[in-house]
C-alpha cells in the first residue's frame, strides 16, 4: 500500500503597498495546477497577514512577491515575526523586482537569504522554477 503524500499548503501574496496582481494570479494558477493548496492573500499584504494566514491554514511555506522595488524594506523582519508566532521553521520564498534600481542579482539574493528567506528569485523567473524548488525542498520528486 502506497503512503499518501501530504498536499503542501502555500500562502501566496504581494507584500507592502504593491498592487501588481497579474503575476500573483499566474503564480496561483501554476501552483494549483502543480498540486499545491494555495491560500492567496492578494495584493498590498502586510507581514502580519502572511503570518496570520500561515498560522490559520497550517501552511508549509510562505511565498512573497514584490514587483514595485521595495521588497527589501517590506520583507525585513518577516522571519523574526514567524519565529515570534511559533512558526520559525516555515519555508519562505521571495521573488520579483525586489530592490530599487539595477543591482547585481547575486548581492540582492544574498540580502534576502540573510533576512531568513530560503530562496529568492529574480525578475522574470518562471513559476516552474519555484515549483521545482518547492518539490525538491520538501523531498518530493513529482507533483504533490
């Protein structure tokens, strides 16, 4: 008898004063099609909304999107809030146009990993990359 795999629950949203909704919907669709349970908190979401949604849904991961360039400011302290809420080990992913101006991606990625994110994605990353990373990070070799 094959052991049934747990469907991973993901909290997805656009952080801060960012109103970019199209990419958020594309990610929601792609992640749902890949077999994940997606809790989409939408745009202009605060850190507290991400944490509360993760707590309420017993989420496995938080996926933060930011396209307006202020992700570095908006995301600072999110891992600490997760720790305070008792979910300090939750996987956290961030992607988009995370900083103002053109900066070397390796340096941007290093900043976000230092902030406690497990993975950071540059602008233009296809949803499949995050899907593959999620599956790998949670020990799956195929769809959830």
